[in-house]
């Protein structure tokens, strides 16, 4: 297992924007994070503004000149958006195509038609995991809620028995699997191999989602035995469509970017020659940008055409898919700015200096930092971005596999115990018609199980590979 070691200090340190000592830097980090937490929780400020102000506060508390703190923030914001902004946009377009064409409904209906009463929770976790690959968590919830409620009502199931597996599938994809914003930013921050991270992420995700989904749902249904609320069953997106795409075409479109990125990782391992023609071809077609762009273009034909979309309707769908992600892009960008301010302040090097004699595994440290920020801010994305910035220096001497595991450790920690400062908490509470206590006993516990199980599996893998 990769541990914090003296050898890591040999890595070239980032030139700090301040010469503050460890004590002052430590206070500055705590103060910067406290400002972000206070603005988000107490004053209900948008995370983009909170991260911006928190970054400047961090620089000020660290004793950095304001102009240098601003430069660090804007540099980090720009590089983060440049690295993942286009990928987030392409993912949003693919998700919108999937929803509006009825492709998502087609996958849902096909799987449910083949599932019996005993296998229904497993069918729900499968649906959510497949649907969750290209969709943001909040979009996935809105898309799946009608299905969860209708299945629970039609089969007279406990809502938790059906709902928890669906939520687990979406949450695991959101926290661990690219091209979701958090994992993408973490991959970029620690310079991990995206294909390898995706492959190991899937390996960790499968047992995690089984334990937190179908298995935990049995317990959750006993703790909170509620039925689907009638008032929350909305119309499905495809109900006003005459036709919709087939199951095979839809599934192939969703999995196309995953297959391309995994193929690149496999070819890199087998060929292992950057100048080889085959590897160069797969380096192009397996890059996240090309893989997602290919899926979007293919989706216009495999999803849009069968649904009867005209060129104008396709253009409108793309535009509508891009509109909601403005806030996400700004939050991710500001998180990157905060990360860069942390790095330029010398915080990453401070962590290495202070912890050089610790026996704590680097992956566990990354998980714990992400947990702390998640509990404080309520945002998995903010936790992932901030933690990635803090632990990025730890990746300097890691192998490719352990760097990928570092990303997954951060992602796992970012999902820990969602509570009242998390928008997802309230989304689940309102859609399922639960009380705050019931939401804590089901949704919050499920998130904690995902975080702990995934974190444990990452540590176990680090002993093996």
C-alpha cells in the first residue's frame, strides 16, 4: 500500500505564493474552508460565489498578496474548465438526448418487463447504474423517480425496497465513474490515467452498489416502511412521443464512450509503445473528448431519428441540455481555483512535511480529507475538487494504478453521510415524501455505506496491485 514517505519530499515543491509557516497555513486552510461552509450553509450562498470568496480568504489568511491569490484562483479556474468543461458539456448533451428521445424510458421498460417481484430491486440497481453513466446525479433522480414510484405502486412494494437500489446506482456512478464532474476533476488534478481509473472504478462500483443497493434496501424497508406518494408521480418524458429508440441502440450509445475509453486503457497496457500506430489510433479515439463527442454524434442518429426529431428539434435538445450546466461548470471551475490556491499557498507541501512520519496510508488520508469536506459543505463535487487539490502532491511517486486508486479514494470519501446541507438530501426527501429522520435513516445511511465500502475496497485493491 502506498504510504506517506520521506521519499515523497524529493518531488519538486510548488513555488508558494506565501512563505507562511505550517501553523499559519493550517489556520488559513481551516479558515478558508470555514468561510466556504458558512457561506453555503448559513447564508445559502451559491457554491460558485462561496468557493471564490473562500479562495481569496484562504490567500489572505495565508499572508499572500491579494494579486497573487487572485492569479492563483483564476489560473486554477481556467485550467479546470479547460480540462473538464467540454466533457461535462458533452455529457449533458448526451443525457438530454437520452431523456428527451425516450431512450431512457425504453431501457427502463425493457428491463422491468423481464424482472420478477424478487429480482425487482436488482433490476432497479441495474437500470440506475446504466442510466447513471452519462447523466448527472440530479438529472438521473428526476428521470428515475417516476419509474421508482410507479413500480413501487404497481407492485405494492415498500418504496425503500425499490428506491434505495436506484439511488445507490446513481450515487456510485456519480462519485466513482468518469465522465462525472467530480471524478474527472480529480483525474485531472492528480494526473491519473482516465481509462485505468474508469476500469478500477467499475471494479469497485459493482460490489459497492450491490451492498448499498439491493442488500441494504431490505434493512431500509424495515426501518422506514412507506408507500409511494400519489402526488409525486409525474408524467414520463416519452409519453407524448409516437416512437422511441430501441433498447439495443440506446444501450450501445450509452456504453460507446465507456467502451472506447476502456479500449484505450487496454491497448496502452498490451502494446505499451507510444509510437505504435495502433496505440496512437486508440489514444485518439479513446480520449474522453473524442469518446463523448462520438457518443453525442451517434446519439443524434440512434436516439434522435427514431424519436422523429427534426434538425431543429435536435438543435433545441442540444441547447436545452447545455443550459442547466452553467452553474455546474462555474462550481467546478471555482473548485479548481480553490484547489490551485491551496497548492500555490504551499498547503500540499505542508501536508507532506507534517505527515512524513505518519503511518497512515496516503489513500486513507485522501478519503478522510474528502469525508471532512463533504460533511462540512454537503457537496460531493466540492469535496472531490478540494480534496484532490490537497492530496495531489501525494501522487508524485505513485504508480499509475495507485494514482487511479487515489482518485477513487477521494470519490468514495466525497459521498460520506449526506445530510441537511446537501441538495440531494432534500431532493430525495421531497420526492419520496419522507421526514428528515426517515431520510437520515435511509438515504444518509446508504451514502455512508457506499463511502465506507468503496473506500475499503480501494484500500484492499492497493494491497493487491
